C-alpha cells in the first residue's frame, strides 16, 4: 500500500474571518467552529482560545490533544462520524505540524492534565511548544457522564479534522513516501534482517480509561494486527482522560515515537513487521486471554524481536510484564518501555514485575519526583492567563 505524508509547518495560529493556511499561519473562524461543534445537540456551549509557546497561561483540565490531519481522498479519524468506513494507512494525508486542538472542561473528576505554556511547568510537556486551539466545552444538562466523555472526545476530533482539511489547498509542504506491502511480501523482504513487531498496549478499562479503534471501544475487541500507517491517519483515538503523567493522548497515537523510529530503521537494521494493538482489560482472565492472543499474533509474523510500550500504571503493569514473559519464553527477544515509580526519594521498587526472567527495559523517566509550578487560583475548564510571566512558587 502506497502512502504519502504531506507535512505543513505551522508557526502561528490566528482567529480570522477568512480561513486557511498562508505563509505558515493557520487562520481559523471561531463562528464556523462553533457551528460545527453545535451540530451535536448534547453540547450546550463551546468557547475557543489560543495558547502559544511562551504565553503566560495555563490550560486545564486537559482531556485530549489532537493534531489536525486530513486525507486528500477519504476520511481521517475513520469510524467516528459515519456508518461506513474504509481502511486508512494508504493514499495521501496532510498534517498541520506545530499546532494542536486541546479539549478542556470538567468530566466527572479532576484527574486530568494541565499545560503551562511558559515557566517551569512548560518544560514537562511537549504541548507547550505548540500553537494550541483550546476548546472549553459545556455539556447540556441531560447528558450523563459516559455521554459527556463522548461529546468532548468527538468535538475535539471533529475540529482537528476540520482544521486539517484547511491544509488541503496548501501547496507548501514536506513530503515523505512509504510503502507497506501485503504480509506475504513483508515476510520475504530483507531476509538477512531480524523481524521485529511492536506491541502497543492501550487502556480499555471503562469511563475515562478507554481507547477507540476505528470508532470501536477497545474493550469490545481482542488484540488486533495493524499497519503502522493506520496510526498516522487517526485509526486509534484516545478516550483516556485521567492520570496525565501516564496517559496517551490522540496526539501521541498520531505521532507514536516507536512507530516512527521503527519505520526509520526498516530495511536498514531490522524488518518491521507490524503493530499489535493490545487492549489492557480489567479482570485477570481478560488479561490472560489478551496476552495469549497477542503472543499468537506476534508469533504468526515470525518475529525474532518485540517492543512493548505501556499505558497507565498499576494493574496495566501486569499485562506488560506477563506479555513480555510470554514472548521471551517463546524465544522472542523483548524490550519493554515503561515509566518508573520509585517513590519521591527513588528508593522504592521502580516497577512491580511478575517476570522471573529479567528483560531489557527502556524507562522514559520517573513519574514520582515532585515538581513546582507557579501558584494559580481561578475557575476550572479554561485557558487562564497570568499578568506576568510565571515563576516557581
């Protein structure tokens, strides 16, 4: 399958009457966006704000972050707004790099994240480097908590897709081309290189802890083999709103660093065979079932090596370590990517493990050391601005 990714670099975002992308600036019409979001009658009100790198502002409580994308033919983010859909990961896709849609507003509890656009807190998030269109969404009174999450999730995706379509008329872009042949051809490619599979663990544990594949709640599916290019077209969407230090936003799925790295090395020092999406379920029986099925999929690709990434913490570590153990027992060399939780003083066990056999790990960092952000008082669900640049308190 031939795939072309056209990247338009956005250096600024502004409100304007006339929409479009001109000279690296994304111009958006607030009223048109309001009308678009208001198509869902479960939305009572939506407000928009702009938050740019270096601005003295804090965005909270953050639900999701989405990078604007659209396809030249067909639909990005398939399965969310139409009854019919086509497999993505082929054709031409436009991405507006350097900007994002950020959804905010209270949902059930306040475990959601925050984004400081300047000051010491900005160092802890990649989103402080982006030009952000911030949405504050208020639900209609009759909407229950489960619907509330859906309303906010779909509104953010709809706006990001709309903005992505504004880039289709832009003639200035960087172009990358990829080819993802059928599985039979991939088996025969690069016989001298080790075959590697990426196992992407995703949350599937209920309200505020979910992931969606082609619009389908991942609690309702079993481990699934995907093309890495499907991720870039929005086949996988986040519904995971809590635990900001360990959740995966839709932006992360669209820019999955493991996929990007493996594709860059494909044909050079490894043969990237594909991605297995593994839902992280609640009960131990469901975990064992998905571990078995994930292992079977990886084996079916004749993998000699695997990389497993974790989402969440606590019980998802069970899925991570037992999947690792299952693959290792079958001779598949496995590396895990997980954060460490060694306590404030760093003296506790960094990762609870169910594996007897050690395996290489690649920790991206620790989730427990305290950090200081500037004091702020105000109301929830908006983009709040300081009168002067923030400093740590």
